[in-house]
C-alpha cells in the first residue's frame, strides 16, 4: 500500500492485518468497495451494468463502472 498523505510507502497492510486477526483480508479503496457492495447486495444487483459515482474530498478520481462479470482478487 502506498499512501503519501500518511507517509506510508510499500506498507504490507493486508498481510499485517491477516497475521494480526487470523482472517483473510482485502484492502480496497472506498469507492470500489462501496460499488462492490451495491453490486452484490444493493441497488445494482438486479442490473447487468451500472455506474457508481463517489463524490468526495479525498483528491482521488471518483467513480467506477461495474458489470456482472466480477472476479475476486
């Protein structure tokens, strides 16, 4: 993970948390995570394609286009 605003460079957050909690961990950005939840359990589960737009002040580009063909990391 690389988060310049926090001074993090090449931080292995996923493996650190997996070791700490003994569970599988997925680290994802908030827009993609929110769109995935809409795809799996929310308003987008009944449609073939959707666009999720995340508007915030984080300085990152908003949005994600989702389709029914989703693969796990």
